[in-house]
């Protein structure tokens, strides 16, 4: 998984519309999203999930032409706007080949039944993304780390003294690439 500062091609967003997530302020949040998109598009593409053609037309009408030309619209119905919680998590292989994790999204421990519908978003984006999808992502209690990080941890003076590099093991279910 690339670091947050690693160069990337686009930012993924989902258009805000849910009055439960944004009580009494959907219109205000839409304006903030438009400002965010306008700030991003001079530098990169914005991949934006919208429910349908009508939502796309409305958003295009609220953007200037330069901004609108840098938005890739995806007609994918969603419930919530927090794509970071349910959306694809992009990966880079040794040759910079792309892939993505399709995490299991359970709406914070099944707290919000309607939001669990968004768990299918990465699968629905697979045909557009045209890259390998790993599902169900990673299992709970699995650590995925670089060897260098584990070596530093094992040699750290902050550990209990019982941790050595040799007794740290990283287990993956399958090679990612």
C-alpha cells in the first residue's frame, strides 16, 4: 500500500446526499465538496461516485468547465459519502502494477444496517478499474508491514526486551502480486 504522500493519479470521492450523515446541512456540505473538487482538479483527476445521470448533470452545472472536465463520474449508487470507509484501497506491486483491496465494510459493527449496502462499491467499480481485486481484503488481526519496520520494532529499546527479529512473523494468506 503506497504511503499517503506517494504520487497518485486521482482522488476518489462520493457525492454527499444522505440527510442522516449530514442532518440539516446537505446543501452546505455539497458546497464544501464543490470547493474541494475545484481545489483538486488543477492538479489531478477527481473520480466522483454519483447515483445517476441527473446527479452528474447537476454537479457539472455547478462547476466551471475546467473543473468539470477533470471529474470522472461513476454512476454507482451509494448511501453514504465516506468512501474512505467502504471504497477501494489501492495497492502497488513490485512493478508498479495496480490492484485494490475490497475490504469488508460492516457499517461499524452492524450499527447502521442501511449503510452496509455500500460494502459492494469496490466490486461494482471493478470493471472500470480493470485491475486485480483482493477480496475480502485482509482478515482481522493480520499485520501487513514492511520488513524494515519490523526490524526496527524488534531492535527498539521501547520493546519489552523479549521481542527479537527472529520471533516476529508476518503471515499473509496469499502473495499479493
